C-alpha cells in the first residue's frame, strides 16, 4: 500500500514538473513574458526594468529555475489591479469556488445515483428512456446555455431565484460560506445545479452501466439465493461495486468541475476563482492569470493523486495487491 | 426408500419470452427428491440444468418465466408464491451454489460481512452470535483459521477455499434442499474431489436433499444415488445411478457415457456425440435427439412419452426404441 | 488487395439500419440544413451584419417581427448594435461550423497519423506516444483550451489550434486501438507477404478499416468542439468580436437578458442547441449501426 502510494506520488510529481515546463515555455516562448507580467500602461523604461527583474536577459534554463524557485515559495507575483500577491487573491476566492463545486458534486450524486439505479433496474421501461435522454442532453448541451435558460426562466420570468452573487455568508472555521444561510442557499441553488449537470449525466451513465453488469453477476444471484433482502442487496452488495468506478471518475472529473466553474461563475457572477480569472483576462491582469493557471494545474494533479489513493482504498483488489 | 419427500416437481415448463420468439428452456420436467437423497442432474451444456435449479428457487431473471407446472416443497406449492415468501424460503429451506468460485462471492465485501448478511436474512441475532456461527460454519467446511478468514476478501482465498466458503454460506441455515450448479467444474481435480467428499458428508449427516448439477458423468458416478439425464429441456432418462450407468436405456445417455474419459478404452479416441443440440425456439414434436441419433427411425418423429422401465430404481426413459427391453 | 477493399466497404444494410431510427433521420436533416445554410449563408442573409454601412444603430434592440425605417423586415429582431439577428445568426452558424469542422479535420489527421504510427511501430514509440495521449486526456478539455487561449489570445486560427490540441488525443487513441486489432488480422499478413511497403499497408489496408470508428468519433468530437468553442467565445476567450460565432452572439445578448430582451441570446442559443444535439444523435446512431467497439 505505501509502495503504491509512493509510486503514485512520484508519478504526480513528474506530471507536475512536465506541466510547469509547459506553462513556463508557453509563457516564455509562445507568448512574450514581458507582456504577461507588465500592465498595459507600462512604457519602455518600465519594460526594461521588468526584463532585468524577471531575469529575461539570462539563459532560459536559469530562468526556469528561478521560476520554479519562486513557485516553490508560493510566489507568483503581484496582481496589477489589486496590488496584492496573486496567490493570496486565489486563496481568498477559493472557498466560494470549492463550495460551489462540492455542492454540485453532492447534487450530481444525490440525483444521478437514484436515476441511474432506476434506469439500470428497468432498462427498457419508458422512464429509463427519459432518464437516458436527459443524461444525453445534460452531457452535450453547453453549460453556459443551461445557465442562461435557468436565469431566463427562474430569475427574469418567474422571479423566484436571484441571478447574481453569493448572498449572505456566515463564517465557519474561518471560511465564509453561503451554504448555511437561507439567502446564501437561495443564491447557491441555481449555479450549483447548473454546474452539477455534466457530472450528473456521468453518474447516471456509470450507475446504469454498473447496474447492468453487477445485477447479473453470479455473486448477486448467490446473495439472492441466500435470501438476503433486495433492499440490502441493492444498497450494499450492488452499490459497493458500482461506487468504485463512480468515485474514481468523479474524483478525476472534479478538476474539470473546477474548470467549468469558470463558466458558471461568470454567468451567475459567483465571486470565486473562475470569475476572478475572467475579470483578470478582461483587464489583462497577467500575473493573476498565470497564478490561476499554475494553481489549477497543481490542484488537478493533486486531485488525480487523491483519486487514485481513494480508489485503492475502496477496491480491496487493488489495495491488497491481488489480481483484478 | 420410505424417507419423506422433500421436493416434487411436476410438468414444469419454463420459457424465455424473447422478441424473436419463445425459447422453451424446460418442457414437462418432473421428478421427486426424498430427504437425504442425492440426485445427479446431467446433460450437455444448454440442456436446461441451471434453469431447472433457478426455476425451483425462484431466481429466474426476466424474460425467463415458469409457464406452467408445479413445484412443491414438503407438499406445499411454491410456484407463484409472493416475493417476500419466496425470499424467506431461499437460503433457509432451499440453498443454491453456483459454478464459478471466482464470481460466487462478492469481490468487494469481506467474507464475514457476506456470511453475516446471509445469517441475518433469516435470523435476528447479535453481532457476537453472528460471528460465532460464521466461524463454526467455516470450521465445518474445513477452512483453517476461520477467525482470520472472516476479515479476508474473496480474492485473498484460493478457488477451492472460496467454493468452501460458498458451501458454508449455503448450508448456514441447514436447508432441506441444496442445489449445486456445477460447483466444481472450474476447480482442479484434487480440489474437486475434496469438495465433493465434503458436500456428500455434510448432506448425509444432516439429511439434506441434494441436487448436484454437472455435465460430467464421472463426477456424479461416485456421488449420487439417482441420476436425471436432460436433453434440450426435457428429461430423457432417470433411474438409480448404477443401473443407468451400467445399462443406459436412451441413446443419448449411452453417448454421454462413451464420451467420459475414464470409461473409454486406453489409446482409443473419445467418442463425442456428433452434431449439436438444436435451438430451443421451434423444436418439432418428437425426440429432439433424433438428428444426432444413430438409431433414429420414422417413429421418433412422433411425440415421446416418458415410459417406465422395470427394476427397483423406478427407471424411466423417453425413447421409442430404448437400448434395453421395456416390460410391456 | 480486392479482399482488403471488400473489408473496407461498410457492411451492407448499414444505411438502411441507420434510417430506421426517426430521431437519427431528423437529426441528419437538421444537421444537413445547417450545413447548407453555412455554405450559402452570404447569399441568403438579408444583410451583411458586419458591413457597418448596412447596419443602422437606430434600429437596435428591436423585437422579432419589427421593420427598419426603410421597411426591411427584421424577422428575428435586432441586437444592441442594430444588426439583423437572422443575418447575424446565419454568419454565426457559418463560423461555428467552420471552426468545428476545421479543427475536427486537422485533429483527425494528426490523431490518425500518431495512432497509426504508434500501432504500426509499436515498442518504445508506441509507449511514448500513448503516455502523451494519456497525459493529455487526463486533463479536462476546457482547462487545456482555457490555458492555451489565455497564452495565445483571441483569433480564428488560435481557437482552431486550441481545439486541435484538445481533440487529437481522442483520435490517436481510437485509431491506435482499431489499427492494432486490424493489423492482427490475417489479411494484413497476407499483404505483408506480398511485400507491399509499410505505407501501402498502413494507408491501403489498415486505415480504410479504421474509417467507420473514426467517423463516429469525429461526429461526436465535432459536436464537442462546437460546444467548447461556443463556451470559450461566450467567456470572451475564443473568437474576436469581428467574427462572432453563435457563442459570442449569445454572450452579447446576455447583457440584455435582465431587461427582458430575450431574443438576442435565446435565438442563437436554440440554433447552437440544435446543431449540438443533432450531431450527438447522429454520432450515437452511427455508433449503434456501424457498431465499432467504443
Ligand atoms: N437469458 C436467457 N435468454 C434466453 N434463453 C436462455 C437464457 N438463459 C438460458 N436460456 C436457454 O435455456 C437453455 C438452458 O440453459 P441452462 O439451463 O443454463 O443450460 P445448462 O444445462 O448448461 O445449465 C439454453 O440453451 C438457452 O437456450
Ligand atoms: Mg449451467
């Protein structure tokens, strides 16, 4: 088990190294780093100063080491518009994004699992066809379009839901959260649901496919032959098998959810890191943009690592090194 | 001979209603089983052996359905019982073990959890009691260090051990009837022999009636008292095991016997029955084995009844010109 | 040789099987219609919405069914700059389909070459190429596209490049898988026996047999690419305002949503939806009838 985790950790570090190289060279070779780190009002002396400050007159491999060195210290430069370290801005905005993403995940599971189970239990029934059609739509329709329709229907036409912002928050363990105020929940509902749809579609498909496979397995037949109640068979014997691939996929997709949060946050003006990125792009606050990219890459690699470990904890065959 | 009857199956017809037509998996299957009796159910793959077992314990999955006929346990009709009542029978009165030991146990649940669920399906007992009973059951099937095994996952045990665990689970509630569907087919010969001996011993001790399903005549030869030969969903011959194996009455039974390795002459090639079993959708009237049979005549095209042969075993054959004389 | 070609032809009845699904036929009709509109767009659009001489700012924000003061009808209304929505949408369809198709074809070409090379050479070439594919696929497409466009900036060429980068790996993996199966078949051995060159085997024998699978993947990928382009343009990252795709039109209308001027956003949104859903239904049906093991 520890050997497995160590191996995974090493792989993750390798991917991270590759990604920093890619971002670094993307910034330095494809784009012009001076423009990425300079504000738009910067004149020639200012540019020269930035060039020496950034060490752009030095060889490229040396520049890379400086970049990595700063990165390791969590130093990704100052935001132009806010005048504070980019990293601290990200930490400040992160709870809102995580809150949104976690709520979306919970909604996706809470709705997707039962629907997937229903579709798996009676695959030819008309309800199953509707469920699968819904999952196909949720999967292919662009997220921003759904958000738009939700705003038109629930905010503009019906006036039930607020279309903008986070609402009241309360501080819990030093973090501001909307989840625990009525007004906050009211604001959270639409963006979280919109963000959850892609994952929901995925959960439905995976659950249904898993049900079709597991329900007809010999071990479920054996469990039935032993007179175990159907509810118990479903909730433990079947579910435990299905949850393994679902948890894995969701864990890997969580990074995607954070990325898609950019779309949802900008539609619903949700003050998270995604909205921050779009605002930063609009005013060309380049250090903030680079900081966001590096941050997301790190988070994504860490998530993949966590998922692998979680998967191995869930599946005894992997955990104990047996044959699959 | 006078032991009470546990199971009576009468004119059982089971079909799969597919869009392409009705697959008649079982047709007019009838037999009886007494307390402590061991019955071998043999036939080629696809002849309907597993479906017979599943029909009895009510685990046919749609589109499979018992169309008609009667299944009685201790004289009480169990076809058409409500789901809840049927569930209370399964595991408690009728148990079943399946072929592949790799797949009979849930790969992601500990052995102890699986045994505990099987126990609590019919009993309200404490965690402690549950564990004690599980350990005892594992001990009975000869599993070393049963305490530790309860915390193991199936993949940590060998194939033979897994099938022992499955047997232990099936016998947890001392059922009156156990159906073993080719439980040793996937195991190697020595392990197969051990499991065979174990099941035989446990059933003898407890007076459990046993249906042992196999396509391998050699396995039933040393185990069963009576044998039932199936072909294309029908019983073609039944009787006491020694009578049937020594003097088979149906050409199909004879063909099966000739294809058993140990019975063939040394150096001689095994004689496989030529041809394949027909599809079960539009079977003609008459003997389904006719196209493959060396003895077939015009008469075989007529519907065949199960005819009684003489002798103590209560032998029957479904053939119009059996290989041994029929008393008129 | 003729045997190999017979293999490459689609199995008989595929077309008939495809037509048996009413949904698929409808999807095909809808999608073809949009393609036709995209091609002949400039000749059928009432105005060129990006020719400032033809656009009158006084006519901005008119609801569907209005008329300009010259009496020209605005069937679908006008946007914030007074552009005719119908014309803007026709041009938008053009650009969206162009971007989707161009990126799809380039990604298909790149992915096919990589996949074939990996399958055919095997060994370390295969290992290295597939590692790269795995790494690429482990990142969400939107994240990769976002990073690229932030670095590269806006532009038709840039969004096509970004879409190629996020798509090629799917094709490479699929083609490699199919090619491995196909090259294991004996007719390729037979072709080798005839001493055909490696390239002839690849392109004459293996490639034709990958086509059905690639068609399915390409259809699905194109839908995904159009959707992704629209999303990026909506965020202001994809296409420049001078070449407004459907996504950008929707974004422009988004500002007017709160004031109830729904048509500027919703109409291009419906068109986008129709394109994406019809392409997905087509892909689904193609997969079912061609039955490549995906
Ligand atoms: N799910 C099913 N759908 C259709 N037909 C089936 C199904 N399961 C079994 N059958 C039919 O029932 C016949 C008997 O199957 P089975 O009892 O499993 O054979 P075996 O004697 O090998 O155990 C098969 O030949 C097949 O035609
Ligand atoms: Mg069977």
